[in-house]
C-alpha cells in the first residue's frame, strides 16, 4: 500500500473529471474528515484517515481491500474506473442519462444503451463525455460514455447506440469474484 | 570691543570643545560590562520606559541613540587595549583582544556517541569488566620484571623460538613454524577486519567518525572506489556536468537512489500536505481546459447543416413548382411557407 505518485494522481483525476468535472475538490477536500487515495496491488482505494491508520497495520499479502475501490491501473498504466466508485460519483455527476424501464435490464446485463431505451439526457452533453446512467426512478445504475451529443441524439435512428456501457451495478453479481 | 570679541571667540572655542567631548563622553548610571574577547558590551541600565512603547520614529530615534552610546563606550574600551602594528612597520594598528569570557552556545549539535562494538555488547551482556593489567610481568627465567609485550618481553622473543611442538592429533608432516606464522597472520587480519567493521558500523550509525580511515588506498573495494569516484565527479562547481568521461562510462547522470528501486511518499505522511498538493494539481488541470466549447461548436455546426438542408429542400420544391405549376399551385405556396416557417422556428429552438 502506498500513496499515488504525481503521474498516477493525474491519471485518476483526469478520469474522474470526465464524470464529475470540478467536483473532485469535494472528494479531496471534505469537511467531515480527511480522505485520501492509496494504491494497493494496482488498485486505487479511497478511504478516510482513520481507516488508513488501521489498515496500515495489516500485512501486505494479507490485505485484500480497504475503503472503497475506485478503479485499477492496467498493465500499461491506464486508469479504469470501476462500478464500486458509483456511490461517490453519482451525487456529483455533471452529465446524466436516464434509461427507460424496459431497457434497464439490458444495461444491467452489460449492453450499451440504444436510442430506443433512452429516457432523458442532460442538455449540452458533448460526444464521448462521461455520463452516469440512472433509471427513471433516479437510481444510479452505472457509468457510460455518451456516444452521441444531445443534439445528435434527437436525430439519430432508434437502434443506434447513444451511451457506451462502462460499468453497471449488475457487475456486483456478474463479477463477484474479481470485484474488490 | 576686542576683548569682547576675544571672549566671544574663546567661548565659541570652548563650546566646540565641549561639543566634541560630548560626542565621545557618555554618562550612564550603571557601568557596562565588557567582554572584549567577544566584542561584547552588556548594558544593564533600565531603558527609558516612556519612549519605547509603541512603534514610531520617536522609538527608533531613542533606540538609535542608545545603540550609539553603547557602541561609543565599547569602542573607547577597545582603544584602551594594548595596540600593535600588524604585518610589520607599515601595517595597520591592531588591538590585541583578551580571551573571550562569555561562553557562546554550540553552533552545531553535539556529536552522537558511537554504537558499541560486538565485543562491547557481548561484554555488557555477560557482565565482563576490564581488568587493569600491570605493564610489567615477572619473568621467572630471566628473574626480573619484563614488559608484557614488545622489546625484551617476558617469555622470550617469539621470533627466536627454536622449538615448536607438534600438538596431539596434528599431521606429523605439517610445518609447525609455518602454521604458527600463518595463524598469527590470520589473527592479525581478523583483528584488523573487526576494527574496520566497527568503524564502518559507527560511520553508518551517523556518528562523527569519518569514513576516510576505513581502507587505506590500494585496499578499497570496487563499490567504494565507485562511490569515491562519483563523489569526486560531483565536487566541481558545475556539479559534475562537464567532467570528461571514460570511453565506456554512461552519459546519463547517476540516479539519486543509487540504482535502487524508486522511492515513494511515506504511507502515513503529512495528509494535509498531500491534500493541498492534490488541490493544486486540480487547479493546474482545470486551468488548461480548452477555450473552445466543443458542444456549442458542434451544435452550431448542426444548426447550419439543418438550415442548409431546409434551404435545399425549399429550392427543390420551388423548382418542382415551376415545372408542375398548373397542378400544384394551391399546394406550392403552402409548402414554401411551411418550409420558411420551419426555418425560422429551428434556430430559436436549437
């Protein structure tokens, strides 16, 4: 377990900024305690200082997970956000996409969101912008990347993909073994 | 008239004299304490209480006057010291200062004690204490007091020992004299090794013991030579950037970790520091956002395209209207106006 280096912090923040923009400050600088990011076995964890002090006393090979896992660094040092970060990112999301009840299940099974399943989308969403996917009852379902901007979404045909799937809460069941 | 003028002149001269003397005489209630070895003058007089409170030019002036007076007294004392000429007859007049009386505190921290050697640790553990040995030993054969070791030692000169018994269980063919010499050499070498190890341990522990006496030249290991060469390279004014290199030496500067793996921040380091660094990083990242708002640019482009598409549509319809004028006259105007109305509406909605 170690703190992130400068380059790693930059990679993580850039990824987070695609979804929550400048609200990352609210994650870094919290009024209710000191929270920090730590790296353990290529996975980035977000935890409070209290928890960090306790976790520091666990031996390295016995430590499985600590705090909340935000994502992991791949072999080529790219940061991939995981669904376990949803609870922290959903409240601060800038661009949101609401999915119709009919295609909720499809998204939760790992498929992309088609135009026919699109309920609402935040105005001024750019193409390839990171979005958080909600159900119509405002329950966060996962992350995605907007395949088309809001303007284009209006004109495109119903079977076109509008949101690429990145992570969804169905992974808690599907990848139960590999999720930390 | 002349007398008056003379009196005036004398009075004026006296004024001037008094003025001069006033500038070099200082009156103090309590005498100052001087430590001329340190060029120190201690003034125990209570300061003028009224003027020193609060900042301001008056306070400055008072303090300056106080300093001037005290310096005057110190300099007067210095002038009273025995003087001599430094550097021969033509050199400057120099006062010989007495020994300093005031003890100044240490500039640097005191040196740390060296760590105990392996023997010292063992002795402490076992409770072994040093027994004072006598310098002379009674030699039974020579019937006199002889040194313990050295010239004319008790027990005879070991180089002149003409008999070396073969111990039990030893190889009868073995040369005992050679064995004794070899063992002595080994003992000496082991002792030297342990002494150097103790020095190295003390040096590593950070005491004031320098590493220089560790190995005499000619007996240095490859790592030590490399380290010394690195230090010598960097000890130039340009920190070793323009030093000539050997043909096979690498050109990049040596890593600060000395070839070891990369160093990370401590796990539980200063968290507030970490937080402020991260916020700074966020600010830097935020400031580099592109000025061009891609969404707006794309929307503008889309609107333009839609407008063009609508214009083309309108043109096509008007063309068709020209050809099929008679059949489509009632519908034509409707379609055109409809298209124009659509055109006007879309920019407002987009």
